[in-house]
């Protein structure tokens, strides 16, 4: 009896506790925490992770792997561990309130609060903070050096550090003020007498000459050895770079205004010897710095034109070799090695091959120069659209800056130049980190016009011999391009027509089907677009290009590009047998290939439960799940970071109720019980009514089974009636275990907020056939609504729809077919496919035709081939059938769906007297970016649904509207 009584008491206590939890409101968003950057020291002894907030001050937690050391660094970000695992270095943001206050006062950028630098001495209580920094860098590998760029120059006056100094400065300022007042009085007196006050003029040889332009002076750079504390300071620095291993620092300095004796310089500092050498000076501009991995070679391009305002800048290529006094000019714009009209590009990111013997740089056609004798207000401004243009004019204008900076890969080796790329061969990728003989190249020339309707990435593939520059066409009409294997033996691509992976043997000059003999599909068999389906992808190459690993939906195949061995499923079809998708997780950011007998980390995704987990497999051994069956968690796990030289691993684990960071070991990660929780994000969540999620299955109208996610309030009571919002896009059921944080939304409902406030939210999968996207949405969504309406806890008279973009289109269509929904919100909906078909996606400048024929709209035909499909699937032509109150979000700078699509639907419903509202955030794109607008939209959408689904009073913006005369004065959010 006592046990029974205790049990009843606990149940009652739990019920009371749930009932007492608060609903989320719009004030909670700013402080809600998110996982930030994560990193682990190379030796695995320390780790760090960021905890960000949506608006305000975040923090970084630094701790030891054994948990004995921990400290919090407020506002730290962009952190790096030193190569010797002794230090953490990070930037520190100013206090959010200080930055906000400065923005309110409209302070100029120079006076805004600045970042600081923090150095954490791992395992110790010591930290060092350095104020006012622009940036910092550390070598990729090894060394204890750091270079940080300050916002101050040695030539600038320091702030007074004592009261006496401050008094002296004030006395001087007061004296200067009296002098200024006296001068002003004399000028006023002279003006009253009719005298002119002349400015002094230059005489002699300088008379009438222009004053030198002011340059933006560099500031101090400090090179600090973290171990010894030794500092070296460089003045007037504008740019700086380490080589990979941290034995060379390259420093560019500027001139000094008013001091012709201080020219710009390029310095090479040897960190081991401490010797600094000037390798170039007296230049106007230098760019494209490259340092070989060993630090022995430096390359860059520089302009040394003495004229201050040259219309064209002609850059030369310089190389400095260790031991030389200065950099040597290897190539200039007047060299006979360059084709006529071509120049050395200042926009290319120059780089050395891994062994430092080859330099890859950019060349380009000489830029056009505007005729400065023409007057702007007398010249026409226009665009000319030509039917033979490779790209539409809007796309050309969007890409204009990139095109003006476009560079073509060129090789410099042994004082010989070899052009590898040009307009008919745009993209060239060398193999073996630039050391190999071959490169893969591709050209879209001849297939650019068809991208207007196809968007299939069609190219010609070439092999390029880096020794000679010769090129050879190896495949035509390849969709998505090709790549070259790490060792450079093969060029490979996926053939979407043959539905197999192909490999070109660079030495044998033959093409082979690498996946011949695999009987399971290597393509996405569930893809429902009217086009050839894409592949599942490729895991990587075995060392020395001996094999390649390729995915099917579930498993991994080892394939021999030489076809000497038949393909082998290295996961033993275990994935397919258990409906588990197995995928490789690369834990080494520098990995170029996979080694024989390597232990690899695999991520497991259960296609039935939607949970995930880990598995560790040794290549070359028989595959088996370490626990005898897949170690699937009721969670989503991802975001792995591993120490370089140890077993320490950290990763994210999400459930609907929490997101946190866990620590484990590489070999122990498969057992979730071995993972240690190391973060505690959002402890305040316990105060609020949260949600639960279920995977629900039902039969659609066409007889096929579907699935979706059902979100309920944490305090769900089956005896109550709940309003339901249906939110959807395409297929989201795989997100069952994702965490959803409360936040002001870009466009769509925030599920955490709505469930906390007494709604049920349902997200059904949508399944499509060619030519009927509207009917398919109806089949999926309305069948789900009918299924849900059978539950006693659903108020079938209070169901709503919400979606954005493609989801917005589907909602606009559904409300023309049924009146069962009490309210609907459609964000950026295409309402008229006939007018939208020929429009432009202004964000990219490309035509919209492709998406109707082959991609998301899935009509499978042009407008003139099947106009009936475009009309049938357009909500506008059935606007008179709509009875559901509709809220439209469509912004005037929408760069994906033309703004007029929302206007067409709004205008039609307005004329028909239908209840319709359209919210337009000025200058916002397809989704709302500015947080102030996101907060506003989140409130308005909640008010709309509360009114129609919970009988709340309508706010004034709904009841009366807000006239333009009140814009920016009255937002109409109150009743």
C-alpha cells in the first residue's frame, strides 16, 4: 500500500510540475544558447567549445579531457590551439551592450569597440589579454609563434596614463583653443573690411603640382613566442602570413604619409634565426602571396608603376628563394611569353606545389578601361540582351565582379611558363597537390545557353599534361564535371545516363566502368524529379589510387579503377539488411586519401526509426557491428572533432529535448554509455513547457503509405482538444531527433514556440509524380489532416497551414482545393506558373525555366509543350475557390521567387473580397535576414494563427491595416 501510495504521489507531483511549466514567449529568444566552434588539441589533452547566444554575449569553455581543469572565457571566438598543445588563442568580442550603444550613437567604424586577443595557458590559471587587435594568425602546424595585428601604430599618440599627463594635455588643448579663437576673430575682422584672406601657395618647381594622395597607413604587428615571451614588433604592417610549418613570416608594410623616406616593403622574417630580410621595396601594390610549405620560396605579384593614378595596373610575377637577397622578377606584362592582350592577374590565389618546385599563378585578359573623357550624365545606361549570349544579362550582371576578377591557371616551373587554362577551358585542377603529371580540366563552352532550362552542369572533360600543357578531350556531355584521383592516375565522374562511375586511366588513355557488376542502385532511387537521378556519392580513394570507395543508399563498395578485381561491398550489405545508411566520417581535415588497414569512423542512420549512431571499422577486415547489431541511439549525432595524435573525440548529440556536446574516444565512441556529457546548454529550458515528437505513418488518398513528424506539447492531455498547424516543405521525417531551439524565424513556424503555447504541429512528407505537384501536395497533406482529425484530441475545426517558398506554393494550391483549414500562411508562394516560368531568380540572375521543367516544380515539360499543366498547377486561376483566410509573406527584394507572385495572388483575393493580408519587409530577400524583422514576423504570424485557431482578438494590423501615413510610427501589434 505504501509503495502504491508513493507511486500515485509521484505521478501527481509530475503532473503538477508539468502544469506549472511556463509557455515560451517572444522574450526568451536572445539568450537561448547554441553550440559554437569545437576544437581539440593535437595531443588530445584539452578541448574547447563555444556557447553562443542568439543576441548578446557568448562564451568559450576550455577544459582538460580528464575534467580536472576548466575555465570560461567570456565572448571568446575564432579560437586556435597551438601546435604544441600548450596554449589556446582566441579573439574576444566587445560587450554586446557597448557595441549596441556605439551603434545607437552612430559612431564611425574607427571609434567602434574593438576586439581583444586572449592567450590561455592550458592547465594553468594564467591568461593574457591584449586590447585592440585587428587579426591574428598562427602556423597551421608546429611552433609556438603567434602574430597579432594591432589597431595602433607606434607613431600615434598613446592615451594618457596618469592624471598629470591628462592635465598637461588639457592645458595644451586650452592654449590651442585660445589661438584658434584669435585667428577666427581676425578672419571675421578682415571679412568686415572687405579684405580677402588668402591661403598660402607653393612656389618654385612645386607650384601648381598635386599634393600626394594619402595612403592608408599600416599598423603595428607583434610576433610573439608563447614559450619564451619574446616579442618582435613590425611597424606600418598591412598584411602578414606564416608558412605551413611556422618557420617563416612574410610581412608587407606600407609607406608613411608625409615621409618619402619610408617606402612600402616586403619583409621575410626567419623565425629560427631571427633574421629579417627586405625582399622587395618601393612598390605600389603587391598581392597573391604564396609561401612553400618548407618556407624556402615566396611568390607574389606586384605593381611598381610610379604614377599615382594609372588607369591600368600592370603586375609582375616575383619569386624569392631562400638565401637570395631580394625577390627576382620572373615575368611582367610585356613578356613575349604572355599572349597578346593578356596580363598577370592580381586576383588569383597563387600557390606552390607541395614540393615547392612548381608555382601556380593566374593570367587573364587585360581589363577594359573606361573612357574618362566621357561625362556620366551625358552617356546612356542600358543592358542589351542578345539571344546568342552564353548567359542572360541579369546573370552576367550578378557575376560581373567575379568575371572581372576571373583568372586562368598558369604554371611557372624552371623559369618556364605553361598556360593551363583559358576561356575554352575554365577550370583546371592539378593532381597530387601540384606534384603530379596530370590535371583534370573542364569547359562549359557550348553548353552555357542550355543552362537556362537545364541547369545540369554539362561540361566537356579533358586531361592536361602539366609537363607540356597539352590537353586531350576524354568525355563529352558530362553532368556535374569530373575530378582527379589523389595520386593523379585517374580522372573520374558519374555518368547519369549509364548510372555508373567512370574512370579515365591517364597513363593507359582508356575509360573504364569502375562500378560494373554492382547490381544495387548507385543513384538516389527515391528521387522523384523528371530527370536522371543523382548518385549517392563517393567516400574517397585508397592510397596510391589502388581503389575507390563508392556509396549506394545503404552500403560502401570498394571498386578497382583498373578493373582487375570485382567490386566488393566492404560493409557486407549490413546496411541494406538493416535499412541502415552507413557513411564515412573524416576525422582528419588534411586527409587526401584513405590508408590501407586504416581504422575509420562510420556514421549510422536508421531509415526506420530515424536515429543514428557510430561504428568503427578496420579496412581490410570483415565488417561486423561491434555490439552485434547497429548501435543506434534515439538521437542525432554529428559534428565530430578528433585530436590529431590521440583518441580524444568530441561531438554533438541532439534529441528533441536537448542539444549538447559529448566527449569520447575514437574506439569507444560506438558505445553511447562511454560518452561523457561535457556541456549543459539552456538549463532554463526546464522552466518551460517543451514538446515531444512521434513518427506517424498513414495511408494517403492514392493508397500509398506516408510518414511525418507529430509534435505535441510536453504537458499534452489527450482529454483536451488542440488546434493543429501543418508545416511542410518536401520530406522532413528524417529530422525526427533534431533539436529545435526557440528563435525568431526567417519565414516558417517555430515548432518549439507553438507546441509550448498549446498547439500540435504536424510535418508530413510530400511525395511527387511528374506533372502534378499541386495534387501531390493535396494527396499528402490533406490525407494527413483527415487522418489526424480522427483523434479525439484534435480540434478539426481549428487546423491551419504554414510553409514558405515551395511550401508556400503548396499551401496556396491546397486552399483552392479544400476549405477544411481555418487559416493558412503562405510565404513567398508561386501563384502563377505561367508568369513565373519566364522570370528571373534575381539572386543569381538565372532563368526560372529549369525549376519548372526538371527540378522542384516537376512539370517535366515547357510552357508551350503543356500549357495546361502550368495553368492547372497555378493557384491564381482558382483564386475564386479560396475561402480560407490567407496571410502572405513576400518581401520586395525577394531574390528567388519574384515579388509579383505574391502580389498577383493578393490582388486577386482582394478583388474577390477574400480575407487576405500580405506582409512585405522592405529590402529583405527570400527569407528574412534582419533580426528586428524576424522578431516582428514571428509575433505577427503567431497573432494570425492565435486569432483563427484560438479565437484570440485580432491585432490592429489585421483588423484595420496600417496606412502608409503611419509607417514607422505605429506597427499595429496591439489589439
